[in-house]
C-alpha cells in the first residue's frame, strides 16, 4: 500500500492539506509535480504568468526535497502520461490531491483512470473552505474547520459581502474588541478612495532579479510554440515563499499606511501605488490569507498604523477574497456561461495590443498589463471591465481575456470577479447594481483624461469620450432590466431628462464604434 501525492501548481505550500495528511512519513510518500505544456496552451497566457507558475513550482520542488519528501518533477506535454508512469513505477495504491479551487481541474482529476484510488483532500488555502475535521490536522486551521461558506450562505435571504465580512471579523476575531469592531465602525470608506493629488510619491514595488532557475524558465517560455501574450523582459515577480514574505513585509512597512486613501486612484506611470501585490502569491499558496491578515493586524497594534488603511486591506482579504471564493463554489457550475444582458459584441482587438487604441485610459492600463500582467482593482473594474460592459462585449470573451492576461488569474477568481462583479452577467447574485460608469469617474480618480484625444465632458459631439456615449447607450438599451434593480432609479430618471435627439446621436456614435470594432480577436 503506497500513498502518493500530486501537487498542483497553485498548491505550493508545505502546509497544504494533501502533504499534511502524510506529514508523518515524507520519505516514503512519493510526490509528483507536473508542468504541462498542453495546459499552458489552453489560452494565450501572459508569458510572465507561465514563468511565475513554473519557476515557483521548480523552486517549491527543491524546498520539498529539502524537507525530506521524495519528489518527482516532470516537464511534459500533458498531465496524463507522467501521472500513469509515476503511479506504475511507484506502485501507488492511493493518489491524494488537495482539491483544486478550479472546477474544471477538479472534474478532470475525478475522472482520471489510473488504476488506483483517488482521494481529493479538502482545500485548506482559504479561511472559509470546506475542511472536514479528519483532515484538519494543522492546529492553525482548527478554528475554522467545522463550518463552511455554504452553511453561512444557505440560510440567508440576501448574499451581501458586507454581512459575510462582519461575520468573518467576528468568527476569526480580527480587529475586534469584546465582539465590537475596533474603532467603533466596520467601514472607513469616507477616509479612503481619494482622488490622486498632483505630487504623489508612492513606494517602489519590490523587484526580484531572475535567478538561474527563473532564467531557464524564461527561455523555455520564449521558445514555446503556442501563442502567448506580453513578454518576459520585465519579469520581477517573487518565485519563492521567502521572497513572497519579503513582498508582504515591504507592503506592511512601505505601502500599508497609505493603502486606504489612494486605493482607488489611478496615475499614469504608477503601476502599483500603495497596493500590496500579494494576489499572485496568495493564489499560488506561497502565502496564506491568515498570515497576511495576522501580519496586517499586528502592524496596526504595534506600529499604530491608520485604521482606515488596515481595515481596508483586511476587508479585501478576509472579506472580498474569501467571499468570492465561497460564491464560486456555492453557485451552479454553469455560472460562468451566464449573460444577463445578452451581450454579444466581440472583445475589441486592442485588448491584445494596447497600441491599437487611442483612448488614453485604456491604453495606459493595457500597456501596463502587457508589461507586467498586473493592474490594480479599480483599473480592472472601472476601466477595463466597465468599458466592456457598457460596449456590450460578451462576458465570456472578456473573462477569457482576463484569465489569459493577468498574473493572478484562476477560474475561481475570474468567474466571480468578471462574470459577477464586473459584468453583472449573473443578474445580481451578490451585487445590487452593475459597475457601469461614464468618463466622470475616470476623470475624477485618474490623470488619464488630461492626455487624451477625447473630451471627458462631451457625450454626443465629435470628440465625445466613448465612455460617455456608451454609458447612456447602455442605460437606454437595458432600461427595462435596470428598472427592476431599484438602485438604478436615479440614473434612469436622468436618462429620461436627455433630449431624444441627443440620445439618438449618442446611440449612433455607439453603433458606429461597435461596427468599427466588430472584428474582435478572441484569443489569437
Ligand atoms: C474584473 C476583475 C478581474 C479580477 N481578476 C482577478 C484575478 O484574476 N485574480 C485575483 O486574485 N484577483 C482578481 N481581481 C480582484 C482584485 O482586483 C485583485 O485581487 C487585486 O487587484 C490584486 O492586486 P493586489 O494584490 O495589489 O491587491 P490589493 O489591492 O493590495 O488587495 C489586497 C488583496 O485583497 C484580495 N482581493 C481584493 N479584492 C479582491 C477580489 N475582488 N477578489 C479576490 N481577491 C481580492 C487580493 O488577494 C489582494 O491581493 C479582479 C477584480 C476585477 C474587478
Ligand atoms: S477622455 Fe475618456 S477615453 Fe480619454 S482617458 Fe478620459 S475616460 Fe478615457
């Protein structure tokens, strides 16, 4: 009887549940890791995403060997061939895999026929995961082992992040004093989300020079025959747990104090501002959400950091990240196919090539994504996703692009953020209205409009900003559906005040633009 463990590329933690379940006998537990080129060819991935995942896997394999595990590392065309060979060679009778977050990969594993038992061990990389007590061997996970997100959601009339977040704060006793929120309030939004002043001086983000392992992966990725996006030239991401911890420490020391006020600001040439850059590492398992939350909370108490910034970060990780992961596993499997507005416009080709758009906000953000695989939340939501929404781009085409282009993208976080939050394609499972806005928001929160050939204050003239005519075109097209949402009443009343001739002009501008961009490039 031999138990073996297959470790997936997003499970790079010595504390992950499958390893934990065999931690008493690492020398006699074969461990397999596979780099599959066929998996990489499924999408036109950003080259830096492939480098990050494969380099982090190779570094983790070395860490595992040092910790005494018997590791086999395969670079292969697919998953199946090396799996079959390894199971046979090691006479594996039970294969253990920590349940992947992504649905398709889970189904793939469940359907494998390897001639041995396959056990999916509940994922312990999320605080509100579905961990069952028998696999909950790590003491640090004990506190949250018994109740799942499902239990919370199933008994509720409304699924609101705010309710979930408060429950999380109480449950895990984060920023709490005698069951009351520290500072007397759950939310410090009125101190945050400020427009950027002219003289901002954000800290430089941490950068890591590629070592020999990373350089080798960079060369291999450049030589891939499948189609990719972006380039490896500026690769500076962390690839080990140690480096990821340095990113966390750097964030706490340099960026956390100002995280709140300029959380939503967008500034030309400033890619990261005071954001944490932690999502790639949290999503790969190099950092755990709990250690980030503890470190941020400790910094509040020890260094007396501003509560609006500290609470702002905790809300993102204990709130949004856990909430959206929970939603992904709570909704039906066809959630990703939903299209409430029936949007069918192809993704404009310039999403794959920033030089092809003359809209400065889109150009700046897309250029940044090409160079780094990263954009911060408001750039993703209020520039890229907002534009696709008001134009009427197919939510699935947009999701595919986000999934390929971003350094931190995985199915669980893509579906909920793009299909749900960004496109409202689920009709409002957890959001009460679509995140749609005109140029006003971008003009207020960024400096992009200052260098743009369009006028953010015009909506129907020749130089009108497309965000403006598309916004009113979107509201008019979906008037009936939006009426049912309640929170759109003010906007709908404003639509009613627009002169019919001007509305027709805006609709004509929108239609002409759509026709011009009808030849989208989906994934090529
Ligand atoms: C359209 C769209 C697409 C997105 N795609 C992804 C994605 O592919 N991968 C991804 O991890 N996040 C995604 N997000 C969520 C969020 O934008 C990123 O997590 C964040 O920008 C990552 O940068 P950061 O680490 O500097 O975040 P910070 O602003 O420093 O926030 C701290 C952490 O909070 C977590 N977080 C905050 N908001 C969310 C959220 N909505 N969902 C999940 N985690 C959140 C992240 O782990 C992040 O690292 C997306 C959001 C939108 C609107
Ligand atoms: S004017 Fe419009 S297109 Fe130009 S940067 Fe501003 S919002 Fe973007």
